[in-house]
C-alpha cells in the first residue's frame, strides 16, 4: 500500500501542477490581452486626433481607406503569431479605425455642444463596457455558446445598414444605432468570457475583439447623442 500511496500522491501533485500551470498561463494571457487592449485604445485615439483636421479628405477617400482598414484586419490574422510584425499591423489597423472615425467626430464638433456630446458618448461607452465586463466575470451564465446567434444578428444589422445607405431614413438609422449598442454590449460579455477562459488563439485576437466592441458602442452612442442632442 505504501508504493500505491506514493504513486497516488505523485499523481495528485502532477495533476495539481498541471492545473496551476494552466491557470498561470490563462492569467498571463488575460493580462497581455488587456495590455494590448489599452494600447489599442491609445493608438485609436491618436488616429482620431490626427484625422479630425483631415476629415474632409478622409471623407472624400472613404472607400479606399475603408478597404485598407479591412485589409489590415485580414492581414493581422496571417501575421498575429509573428513577433514584431503582428504589433505593427495591429497598431496600423487601430490607427486606421481612429482615422476613419474622424469625419463623424469633426461633424459632431461642429455642432453646438459638440465637445460635450463626444465626452458624454465616451463616458457612457466606458460605463457600459465596464458594467458588461464586470457582469461577464461575476455571472454564472455561460455566454460563450452564443457566438452563432450573435454573428447572425451582426450580419442582419450590417444588411439593414447597407439598405439604409440608399433609403436614408433617420428613424431606421436610430433603430440600427440602438441595436448596435445592445449587440456589442452582449459581445463584450461574450468576448470577456472567452478571454477569461483562454479561448482566443492569441492575446491580439482578444484585444482586437474588445477594441471593436468598445469602438462600435462608442460610434453608435455618438450618433444617437448627435441626433438627439443636435439642432437638426
């Protein structure tokens, strides 16, 4: 029995060490993800700051710049494991998202109380993002299985957004913006839980997911606040 007991104890120790090592890796993964997320926020802010004075030019070349933005996002998937290059492409992408947001920011700044509208939209986005992140950590409900319905909802919203480009209906625009806030708020929960479980392939994947959640909530709230806070 002595040999059996020692083997049993050794087996428990190995299992415990493996579990601890796994938990340590996940903690390290989460820390790296949120560091990259914070850095992405700063890079996006720099892009917006640089872009506001160039808002007219950016609007004129919207589609080529948008194609470049999407190209960087796709390219990131191919280089995300290549040290150095992956960060260059990631920061180039988030810089471009800030640049592409500049026309909306410039338009809002041109409104009465435009600065306050932007500040309120950012503050509300931070509150929503923080609340959803906290809920994702504390809740016992598993949102990680919601990926498929969330993606379907995203494609539906994209479809209606494209349709409204031709219709130009303000009410549809308001509804779409509201739906974007709700959808990406749920996606914050979904992405946070996936990050906490180490489900993403790299920290860059998790950081970009969170960044896009924040960006889309902010953009939608900025549009809503601009619509209801403006004079038009």
